C-alpha cells in the first residue's frame, strides 16, 4: 500500500483527493494537514466522507509527512515550494496541485505569481504532470507540477493539431468556461450563489495565470512561436470545464476525426467523440476523462475543437492520482475508474 | 457472476442502474431492453457510459431475459406485472423499480394507479424491498417491489419513533422535497429547465401516489391507525430528496438521539448524524446512503426528523441493487460503496 | 417628491430598494451611505443600475440623512437603533429593514440578538410594518420595523385561520424554504455557489431569529397561547420563499377557500390562488405579491397553507416601500406594480 | 392608445411580450391567440400575470387581429408569412418575432428553413428590425422582421469594428452562449432541468439557423466578404446571452474603447462598459439593454468583444416593442425602462 499524505485538505481539490484516494485499492491515507482546522475530523467538514475517512486534520508536520510515500499539496501557490525540498530529501515523492512547479521559466513564474521562487533547483527537476505529453518523464519523477484545470483541457484539445502542424500557432484562440468550484472553497462575494447563479460572464480577459502555463505547454508541441488569446468565463454550475478552441488551418488537414482518434487511441483518459457529437461537461462529472470533438464548420479554414473535463478530477485531483500511479509503478488507471454521475 | 437484465433502460433509474452495475464486482450486464430505442448503443444515449458499457438496447425478449439470473424493471407501472410471471416461472429473480409490486392491497393499487392488477397471486408473494424493515424476507424473495423514493426517506425517518411508540400515529406530517430527476426523463413542460429552475412549489397536495405506499409501510411499524399528511415539493436541482417529518410526542421520549443511533447501529446504509447536524442532500449525491437527524425544538412536544437520500440511488437503483445483493447471497454492500460527489 | 435616503446600501435589500425606488414615480433618491464603499458609484457595484442611478455611496452623515423625508435602514441589527432617535428628532420618518424595531418585548430582543436595545422608548413607539395587519397604525407611524422575510410569508398564511379560530394555536408547524439571497451579500462559505447549489438542507432547527418574531405576530391574531415549530430550509435558488404551513382543525371550517378569499379580498398584494393551485415562487419573482393556496388533504383535520413571496420584495424592500407609501400618504401601490419575471 | 394583438402567446416570447405590454403606458392589449389553448385565461398558464392581464387566449381570427394597430407574431417560422399579407392589407402593422422576414435572400431562407417563402413581395418590403442599424427604415416600415437573439448580440458587438474597417471580415469568430429559455417552451428532453442543468455544451457547430442571419447583417457593415465561424452553446441558466467575439486587427485601431463609446453614444439601449469591465448577463436580466466591453489582450492583434443581452428582451420581446415604438411614433424607450433584476 502506498502511504499518502495531503497538505491543505480543506478545499475542493482536497476533498476530491480524499474521495478518490479513499476508494483507491493501493492507497492508505496517512495524514491530512490543515493549520486552521487541526483536530477537526475530516468527515465533520465534509459529511460525504462520514464512515469512509476517519482521519482528522492535523498540524502540518515534517515528521508525519516524511513517513509517507507520496505527499500531495492542495495548497495555494507558495506553500509547496517551501516544504518540498525537505520532503524530497527524505525520499518522499511530491505532487503539487498548486502552481509552484508548473512554469519552468523563473521570471514568468515571478511575474504572474508575484513572488520569488524559493527552490529553483527543484523547479528545474520537476516534471509537468500531463501524462498524455510527459508520461515517461512522470514515471521517473520525484516531483510533479500537476497541470491547472484550463491548461489540461486546452492542451489536450490543441495537441493533435499542433503536432501535425496543421494550424497557425501564432493565432490560437481558447474560449474557456469553468464551473464555480474552480474558484475554490473561499469565502468571496463573487462566488456566492446569488452572484454566480443564473448569470454568465468572462473574467481575466487581459491576463489569467493559466495563460503562460498553456503557452508553455503549447510551445512544446511545435517549433513555431505560440500566440494565444485565452478568455476564461464563469459558468453557473459547480463542476466542469468546457473549452472551445479555434485555429486557422494552414493546409488541407485530411480527416481531422482520424487524426484525433489516432492521437488518442491508446490514452485511457482521453475520449474522442464520434464526428458530429458535442461533449457535455456532465458526461465527465466525477470522472477522470477528457472528451473531445473536432469540427471544420462549413468546410472552411477554421478548425473548432471542443473539450470537456471535470475541473476537480482530470483538471486536478484525478490527474494528480494518475501521476501518482505512474510515479509509483501502479496501473495508470488504478482508483480512477469511476463512471461519471449523469444526470 | 450474476447475469443481469434491465427492462426499460432509457430513463434516469435505468442509466443509474447501468452506472452502478457496470462497477459491481459480481455482476455481468447481459441485456438492456427498450422497444423504442432497440439497436442504439446505450453509450450513445448516455455518453457518460462510453467505454464502460458496450451493450446496445435490444427488443424486449423473453428468451434473452430468461437467461438472466436477475431482471430489473425500470419501467412505468403496468409493465412489470405483465412480464414477471413468465420470468419467475423460468427461475429468474425479479426486482421492480416501478409500482406494480409495492401495494399489497389490491383495491388501493387499482384506485391510485387506475388499472387492474394482472397477477394478484404474484403480488401476494412479492416482498416490499426496504431492507431496514424486511431484510430476511428479501433474502428469500423471488420478486421484490422496490420502494418509491419518497417512501424510502419517510419510512426510515419515522421508523424509530413509531416502533418505540413515542408519537401519535394518527397525525403524522411529511413535508418532502425532491429534485427534478424524480419526475423522470420525460419530455414534459413542467420539467423544463426554464420552468423548474429558480423556483419552488408544492404539488400533489390533495393526493400523491406515494401516500398509500408510505401509509402501508408506516402501518407495519405500529399497531395503531396511521394518519399521514404528505406534501411533496419540487426542488430546483437534479438529484436528492429531503424530508422533514413532524410528529407529536405522546410521552417523554428520553434521548431521541440514542434511540435513532441504536435503531440504525448495524445498518450499512443509514447514517444517524450527530445531534445538531442538518443533513444536506449533496452529502449523499451518488451514494446509497440515507442520512438522518432528529430534533426536539425548544424541548417541546413536537419531534422533527430530517432525512436525505439520493432519489436515484437509495431511492431507486441503489436500493434495487441492495435488494439484489440480498436475494443473491452477495455481501449487502457489494457494488454500493461509492462516496458521494461533493461538491 | 419624497426625498429618500438609504443607510447601508451594499447588500441585496439595498440594491433592491434602489431598483424599486429608482422607478418610483414619487421618490427622489437623495443619499445612499456605506462606510466601507464611500465614494464608489452605486452603479459600479451593481451594473444593473448603470444609467439609472447616478448616486455614489457616501459616508453616513446625520446632516445628509436629516435632509430626507424618509430613511431606510438596510443594515444588520444594532445599527438602526443607534441612528434612529436623532433622525426622528429631526422629523425624518424611519423604516428599518433590520431587526431592531420588530420585537416589542425587550428581553426577547436581547435574548435572540445578544445585545441590549439602545432606545426602548422608540421601540415602544415603533409599528410592526405588516400592512395587512397594521395598516392604520403604519399610516400614522414615524418609525416602522419592517417584517422579516419568513415572518411575512408565515403570518399571511396563518392569519385567516387564526382570526377565525379554526386551528389549534398551540401546535402550529411552519416548514419554510428560502432562496440563498436571504443570507445576504456576505462572503461566507456556506453561501457559495459550490456549497448551496444542487443541494438542500434545513438549518436553525433548534431556534431561528425569526421564530420569536413570528410567534409575536401570530399571538396578535388569537387570544390563545401560540406554540410554533418553525423549520427553515435553504433552497438552491436566488430569490423566493415558500412556506408550507400545517394546522390542526378544531372544528368544521366550512369553505377554507372562501375564508381566505374574503380575508384578502381588498388586499392589493395578497393573491389567493384558485382551489387546487400550487403557487410557484417564480410567479412573484421581482413583484411585491404574496400568493397563497389553502388545502384540506383527504378532507381530514389537517389544514395546509402554501404561501410564496419574493424574499427581497414583499419580504424586504417592496414591503418597506409599501410602508413608506402608507406613512407618506401616497397610493399604497405606488412604485410597486412590476410584474414578476417569468420565466 | 395603440391597440395590440399577439399571435401565439403560449411561449416564452409571448409571455414576455405580455409582461412588457401590460406595463406599457401607450398600449392596450386587445387579443392574444392560441389555437391549442383557446378559452384559457392567459393568467392561468402564467400566474405571474394574475390580476394584471385579464385576456383569455382566443382562436386566431382575421377580424379580431385586423382591429389592432399592431400585431406581433410570436410563432414558429412559417406562420407569420401566411397571415401577414391580409393584415397589412387591412392596415395593420406587423412585427414578426419569428424568422419569416429576417433573411432577404429567398434561396437562403428556403435552404435554412426548409420551406418556400409564401410572400416574397412582402419579404422584399420588410425591414430588419435592429434599430441601431435600421432606425429610419423601421420608422417607416409596415412590417418588421425582428432579429434573432444571437444575431442581436453578435451584430451589436462587431458593428463598430466592421464599420471602422479595423478587422479582417473574412475570419470572424463568434463564440455564443445562451440560457435555456432560448430553446422555447417546448416539451423536449434536451431542455429538461435534469438534462440542461449543471452541464454545458456546444450545439449546432456545423450550422445554426442564426448563422446566415448574422452573416447578412455583418455584410451590411462592410464592403468586404464576411467569413464567420459561429459556435452556439447552451448555458445552465434560464435567461441571458453572452457572446465572445474575436477579430483580427488589420491596422492600428487607436482607442477601441473610444470607438465603441462614440458609436453607441446616443443609443438608449446599448451600454458600453468602462474599460476592463466584464458584463454579466444578470446585469440585463429583464431589461432591454445590450452591455458591451472591448479588449485587446496583451496589446496583440486580436480584438475581443463581450456583449450580453436578455435573450427574451433585447433578443426578442423588448426589441419588438422598441420597433413598435418606432413604427408608431412613440418615444423609443416607452414601456422599456425596467431595471434589470439583480440578484
């Protein structure tokens, strides 16, 4: 059994890790820390876990965490980079669901996150945890920067087109929509039911922190320079991300459907839908799946890709466990076979 | 492996049966029938099942169904009673998620469902599938009438009080609220998003089909005559039932909390919440659990019970599988250990 | 034109006052104060008011408010009682949408709100602003305590029955459900979209601040002692309250429908629905109307009343303006004729 | 008073026309027809209108409608073109909220709507009812084709850019999102609460009927050929459209903010938001307003426009009344001054 610790388990990615890990056949939950809630049984905060998770939140402690095989950080940026070095030194594998180990370029990190990076050497070693791109490196990694939710959906959608060199990489558009759980379990007026319900809006149009992460990922898929317009929007629902991606074809693409199907033929968690389908976010609610459809409307020179994920699963906790499975030599799908909850 | 067939799989209880059975360790899905959709792959109608359920809907056929060990009917009333006799004669166990085998009194059935019963002898043999009340009989049953969603939540809430003889059985009140999926996957104006969203109303105040079913169940818990006022309401959400039950105490009840906890101490799917808790429907979303809390406001003579279930799981498909497990000698919780999806 | 000031306009009752007053034919908006947001244009916080309300939030100032004819307090309890005495002394009429002037019994106020009352003399003078009960007194009042949202819906529902002496006043049950806007525009985890959405729960079962207010109101409708069980619940929607009221008949009531219709025949804002109807909260969304239906299920001895209001209109801002109209000698319906927004 | 008739008032645009017209100071509602519901009081179907609209649905009748000054068609395509000729001949002005008089090119109409047009001569005379583009022609029109909901939002967003010749008209992208009420009050599985709630998807990617309408409108704003990719999506909410528009700049645009503000400086129903704002659909819920914001992310060569409307108001009934006002010489804003309902 893999002994697992979680740092910062009071948010939505935390409870989602707990839900999935408590049902994982090869995992033993060892510790879950929260400075603010130390002592409170986890199931008191999240009654869905009553009878299934007996742990209480504990004070963060290097000793306790060092006794784990794997530690997940479900924390705001800036936390994992403080604690990761010691854990790694103690032989613990680290998976950061925050942003500390995603951006390889230091100035970019510091510009978008407004703080210096405290362990550039470990950042240099960290692997970006998108298995469909970096599977082999993840298998060997000691530390993984788990991708953001939007970046997961956008990269998986553009990947076949960019690798095949079919679209102009300088003029990509990602129109992305996320459920409110993406904003986290934080007491903020803008996330109130009476604010976010029955309404829809864009946000961060001039610049969202996921923009440099996506650009970095897309850059790795082509030799040309990436130019991306990324507009995120807030959906009046809890879970789910839908991205609508637009690219301009630079040559005859042949069958886009065949291209996407072959690209993902062996991927356990990417499902290319039949031609003419439109993936619904609910079809992946609670599941670690990304469903994708590709279109060339009116046979023109614009290609449209639709991709959906559950932002808390393939966009966070599920993908983190997928990475853990790879890092620990487990079957990649272990503990990740839940079927989406529909309706 | 138990070979399972489903009759009428195009509704919400049908897809929920599929979700749960596809993950059940002891089940092999054999057939799912739908006259209207014969030939269509199940996963085309419900993309959440892509890659997990390969069956296509088939024409109802006695041969195919008779090759099953268990057949579930997820059909409107009137269907199961037509087909059950032959299946039973062929040695198949039958679980009806509809209403054909719930009411033991023929005139009551005929009054509320507006049709004669076609197999009164089998009705007489059928067991009402509420395991917390009828576990032993279910184990030996060939045919089970699976309880309705409201009746499950109301009966589990009143049971400790009625058995202990603490409340006046002649003046019970059940104020019940259900998500829209309870109305089924039928094209009706009243269930449209733009009709049922951002609104709340009562319905069926003068008489709902679950009233006689609940009354029958409560009658079995006491020697006195039951008088029940049952008011169902429609919630602007998809899944979940919450019932708020009111009873008038007839004597000093002692510790109601202790009574409820001891009543359900050994029940795997009934969770008595700590005193002062208020169960949320989302704490059981996707799970086969009923969570209950009990109150005596201001120490007065009115007792208030709160109970929540997922109408599609403990209120339908999950409870049906719990019954199957009992009928087939499997562990009662087999295939029913999913943790609720929260948030 | 009536010159109007609002103290504390950053919440939902504040913006609702602004929406209604900006369209009121006899009102001139003079000032809206907020210590925390002083200087910010109101329409920047609430873009729905762009082009319609040009005011900016200002520091609370006795001078500015004293130049008004009427001042509304849309503030937490404890604020209005501090400022009302001086305003009244300056000849300003005061309407408090908070709780400072609702409860006439001082110890009750202090028990439930946890603070001493700072102006008991003015409290003694204040009129409880439920026009259907206190219209004449409101006309002459200098200061009105505007009813809470739940109390409005519950009192209007029980009033005909209690006045007619038809039900046992010692065993009343009010099962109440409110949209999330009732919790105000406060950054609290429990009101987040991802917490309150797709779920339903009771709260405050052991005692809610509206309980003593309702009991006080009902007490005025009968000579007998009131015993009330009040269970509020949180609905996954923004606006609307639905109460389901239960009373035990003590004698043959005759036609309940006729009783309700005659009671409210001349009320501009109470609509008794036809027999057999179930009022939907959306039928009053944005309108100052309370719709009511009455039932006697199965002809038994339990009467069921359904009442719906928009918690922000008839449950707060609309009723406050109705009171202003009465206090200022305007037509009672002035500025309150909007039709509900459906769907 | 303008005497008004409505043909087909049982849908959402019908009830919205009633809500607005019942509060219009210059209108007398004369008749509302529905073959299927003839005889039923309108307020029975839509209780929000109780006490405000006394009409009952009547059989469609040329006599009754010919006694009106203006007749609105809130009907599926194919109905208005059958009845409009006689009404016009009788001196009645006609406003069609359906699609019969929007597309000026006959083959385009017949291709997308699958039927021949029955009165091409009247189609040739009809004016496309987008006041911000065609105000003068509308003033003189006898018959107006009221724009579709998506086309209104998209055209108002692109108009300043195309008129100024700033973007490449051959590669426009409109990523549009609509609430479920846009699908109408039709009993369809895909519009059920349990289907459309808590989910998001695209639809009609290969071709939506609003595509030719938008293309026609945009074509009128430039001398170059229009190429448009239009992807509509379904939002889990009732009212509101948000379009996110992308164009490639062909030259230095100067201040886009100033361009938009000057373009719409005198428009009563178009509100250009301050730079950096993101319009929310709820800020126009129930109001006849289109709010717009414009961005040039990272100072690149892609311009992003965000526009929101209430699909039932500025996207249907409100715009139709705006057109009526123009056609009848009333103030353009008469009856259209409601403030949006927020929250």
